[in-house]
């Protein structure tokens, strides 16, 4: 029954398969079924232009799908340039290298600084409040500071 329907539809069966695969990509995103769908659409288009046997169409589909998957993975796995806010989800990393006055003295290695409207815990050498310190790193939400 299915074989007979494919035989009657001819090249249009590749278009139907391609559109179904693209629909699956929409439901299960991941840029995987996309390449198979495009390969099926290309085979369907070529089969409308050139008379090909079903064996040649199947081989062409497999070859195109492999090439498109490899090219697609290479394209999507390329290292992307960082945006204008490379530390968007790492708030503490944004402060490394900056200088701030101590809001509370560092005693026994622990103190606090105020950055904008937030007070941050800091670790570093014992220093009095108001001393300007440079942020050199962070450990979670605790900033590491040294005397400026």
C-alpha cells in the first residue's frame, strides 16, 4: 500500500518526506532532522527535472544527507565570537581588574565592598574600611582583592 502510493506520487513522495522531516525538526529541535529534510527536498526537485531510478534517488538521498549533516555540524559547532557582554551570566567575573573602596574593613581575611547597589563579600589582606582594593579573582560569589 505505501509502496504503491510512493510509486504513484513519484518525486512528490520526496517532497512529502522532506516536509515531514522538517516538521519533526520543529517538534524536536536540534538541527538534525533539518538536514535530512533538505536532502529529501533536493532529491525530489532533482527527480522532477531528471529521470532517476529509485535506487539512484535513494543513494543520492543518503549521500546528500551525510554531506549536509557534516557541513551543518561544522557550521553550528564553530566557535562563536563573544557578544558585547561576555560575562553576562558570571557577574563576579565582570569585576575582575576593577578598583573599589572597602565598605567594611577586611578582618581575619574577610570584608565587604559595595558595587553599584550590591554589597559583595571579599577575601584578602586585613585592611581598614575605605581602602581602595583591586578585584583579582573570585570564588563563587566571594571576590578576591588586593591593595590597590
